[in-house]
C-alpha cells in the first residue's frame, strides 16, 4: 500500500493519487517531534522521507529543541483534570505511557514523570473572567460559554471522577477539599489557596526538557528522520500549492507535504487570521535550601484556576512558580509577511511574535506578572525566608493560543500540501506519548472523531483568539508586552 498525497478538501473525490514521497516538518517542539516519531513508525509512510527543521542546533543535544521553545523547561503538569471530557480522556490515555517506569528507557523512568498528586482549587467568590466582545458567526457553541475558574474546577472534578469510576484504586485517590483548611492540610506547606477544590493523586508532572531529550533519542534511533538546523524565513509556493521552505541562509527544502509546527512562531510563517495568537506567560525560579526542599518536595502540584497561578514541587533545590493566564501579546510588523490566507489574498504583516531571551538577552518579566508570582508564593508556600527571596531567574514562555484552547491541527483550507499543527494553548505537553499518532491520523484524514471539530481550521471573525476563554486562565486579557514592560520601568526604583 502506498500513502496517498492528501487531497484538498474541495477536491477530495480522488484519494489514491501520488504516493507521499516527502514530508517537511517546520519546528521540532512537542507537536513537530512527536509527529516525526509517529510518521517514522507508520507503514503508510514507510517510503516517505521525513525532514525536521528547527532553529536549534541538532548536533548539540543540550540545546534541543531551541532553548526558548515552549517544550523546554524543568516541569510540566500532567493532569486529566480538564473541564472538557475529550482532553481528559486523551490525558488518561497518555498517562498509561507516562506511568511506565520499570526500565530506564521507559518514558516515565529516570525522573521524567512523578505522580505527586495535583490540587485544583478555585474561588467561589471569584467572578468569571471578563467576557470577550461578542462577535457574530461564532465557531462553536463552546466559544460562547464563559467558564469561570470555579466552573472549570468543578467540571474537571466531575470528569476525573468519572474517568476513575471504572477503577476503585484510581477513584480512591481523588478527594474533595471543601474549604481552605482542608486545602491547607493536603498542601503541607502551611499555605492554602482558594475556597474549594479537590486533590487528584492520579496527576503529576514531567521534566519537560528530559522528556524531549528522551523523545529525540527515540526518533534518532529510527534512523528515518533527517534533522536540519536552520531558521525558516518563508514558505515556498506556486499559484496553488506550498512546495517547501526557505531558510535564512538561502537553502530551500521542498516536499510533497509541508507541516508547520512552529509553536507560537507559527503565525509569523502562515497567516492564521488571528485564530491562534502568540501569548507570553510568566515564570519565576527560586533557589531553595536543603531544608526547604525537604518540605516542599513533598507537596502536590497546586493549580489555582481562578488566578491561573501554579507551583510544581521543587527538585534539585529549584522551585518554580508560574501563571497560566491570558498572557501578553507582542504585536510586531514583520519584514517578511506570513503566507497569505489564500493565493489571492494579502497577509497582514502585524503579528504577535514571541520575544525571548534568545532575541532579547536583557528581557525581564513585567512587574505585574512578577508581583502575582510573588503573591502565589506567599499564599501557597509561605515558608519564612522564602517569600521575599528574589527570583534567581524569570522567563517568558510563549503559547499559541486559540479562543477555545483547542489545538489547531488540520490541512490549510486554501493552500494545497500545507498542514499546520499548532494552537497548543499552553496545555499540550502532557500529551507527548499520544499526540503524534493523533496528528498522523489527521494527516491521513482520519482525525479522531471527538477532536475533528475542535482541531479544525476555523474561518471568520468568530474564530479569532482575542483571548482564550476556556475558564482555565487567570490575569487580565489583552495586556501588551511593551506597555507592561514600560510600566515596570516606571515603578522600579533606579539602582
Ligand atoms: C510557561 C508554560 C507552562 C506550561 N505548562 C504546561 C503544563 O503544565 N502542562 C502541559 O501539558 N503543557 C504546558 N505547557 C504547554 C506546552 O509546553 C506546550 O503546549 C507545548 O510545548 C507546545 O509545543 P509546540 O511544538 O507547539 O511549540 P514549541 O515547543 O515552542 O516548538 C516550536 C518549535 O518551532 C521552532 N521554530 C519556530 N519558528 C521557526 C522557524 N521559523 N524556523 C525553524 N524553526 C522554528 C522553535 O524553535 C521551536 O523549537 C506550558 C507552556 C508554557 C510556555
Ligand atoms: C515501499 O516501497 C516498497 C519497495 O518498492 C514497496 O514494496 C512497498 O509497498 C512500499 N510501501 C508503501 C507504504 O508505499
Ligand atoms: C465532563 O465535563 C463535561 C463538561 O465539559 C460534561 O458535560 C460531561 O458530562 C463530563 N463528563 C463526565 C463523564 O462526567
Ligand atoms: C494523596 O497522596 C498523599 C501523599 O502520598 C497522601 O497523604 C494523601 O492521603 C493522598 N490523598 C488521597 C485522596 O489519596
Ligand atoms: C504547483 O506545484 C504543484 C506541486 O509541485 C504542482 O502539482 C502544480 O502543477 C503546480 N502548479 C502550478 C500552477 O505550477
Ligand atoms: C486563587 O484565586 C482567588 C481568586 O482570584 C484568589 O482570591 C486567591 O488569592 C488566589 N490564590 C492565588 C495564589 O492567586
């Protein structure tokens, strides 16, 4: 059997045309690398040459993927705790793989996965986040529903309880925390947060950098994937069809199918018409003492869905505090505009693009964000001596945010041979063991039915991700990075 060159949706009558001889994947973050791995193991692609391009230097595994990618960090929460049942079930599937830790080569081994439990809290008195301006022709019903953090927490509790109901051992590990005191008790840090919540001991966290390094190793071992270090500056195309990618150094790579999985950078290569927007999220790291490690190392992950603030238990005396929020946008006018929405359109050159310490070594986080991280620390882990200790390091990490927090995994509606896998909306990492296979199914036009609508390319004003409204986000919507950084400059005393 040969794999078929995917047919454009408007001409899908003929589905067994030319074999797919080559695939080019732009971006080796979570979406790109898991897809490369899956393609290399599927018989449909046994004769397809697979190339992955990333800005990072693949000859040096220590900086893989690129050090400013979303997929690189000390920790990522692995939780089936979703208000949405389809993602909850997908994580349930992924956790079967995360929990494999017998052999050192198993995904969950060597500290790559720790099932420390997760405390999810909300605040009953907290109102739903500011609603997005109403727009016509909304994409889906779910886009209309504005969940508050508390609604999200309660729905998530229902969903994890229902997933665990078939297994008494799993079910026993989930417990309601009806007030601040019970929350304080399970945290064990002396702190608390929120007024209602639950603990799910079936959730945990992964060392993201180590898990990506593990995956890179697996992919290399297949011997099937050609890794190229370079920055794609534009997609090559003729009047109807995307045929490849041009790198900053002038090299051009062509392929039968081009998949763009460039994370928060995707909008600078392909005009997504605002369907997915790059948003910057704040992170702070603190060095802690052996004694503090001893206490905090035993805490579960805590996620406040009203504020978006979360703390992951420390390892190696580094504590991380972060915020899952609306984030900052960074609109810039691009010198090379992205690929327009159709062969007869002109793209908007103003796009929110990531700003990271790689292109701005002096980058710090806005004072507003730092103050919130500090507040989380004071509330959730108030160890004396810790709450006022300066952050050792701060970082902006970039999401590709969609309105509903659904991923965007689909063929482009107007260009032939172009596929995108992005719109991670800040929650994709946990799916590392399973998402590549789902993306490959979508490439084969066999997208999982429960995700077909969610992941589809959406057009029209209603699809625009003004900000993500899935109920999981804290902070204020619509903050502009430069404005917030300037505010920081005004309030900080000169040193
Ligand atoms: C602060 C933070 C906390 C998070 N917490 C969680 C969590 O707790 N649980 C969870 O499940 N998920 C979490 N996530 C989300 C998760 O990390 C992301 O969903 C996932 O890593 C996204 O992967 P990606 O492949 O889309 O993007 P990325 O990892 O950013 O990969 C994109 C790649 O494309 C490359 N690229 C971009 N442009 C070009 C170009 N022009 N040419 C060549 N290469 C290019 C980049 O270098 C990069 O390597 C978090 C994310 C952040 C930022
Ligand atoms: C791959 O090529 C081999 C040898 O030409 C052929 O036998 C096989 O059917 C091909 N497989 C696919 C999936 O195209
Ligand atoms: C999961 O949550 C959704 C709300 O998103 C709800 O409609 C559904 O009934 C829940 N599923 C189960 C099995 O509890
Ligand atoms: C969760 O795990 C912690 C630590 O092992 C334990 O003390 C607690 O009782 C567990 N809670 C539930 C509901 O299983
Ligand atoms: C564009 O490129 C595709 C793929 O190479 C080819 O099939 C098609 O004929 C080309 N179209 C034009 C108008 O050149
Ligand atoms: C959790 O959210 C609620 C509501 O916004 C807030 O009152 C509480 O202080 C929050 N905790 C943290 C650490 O932000």
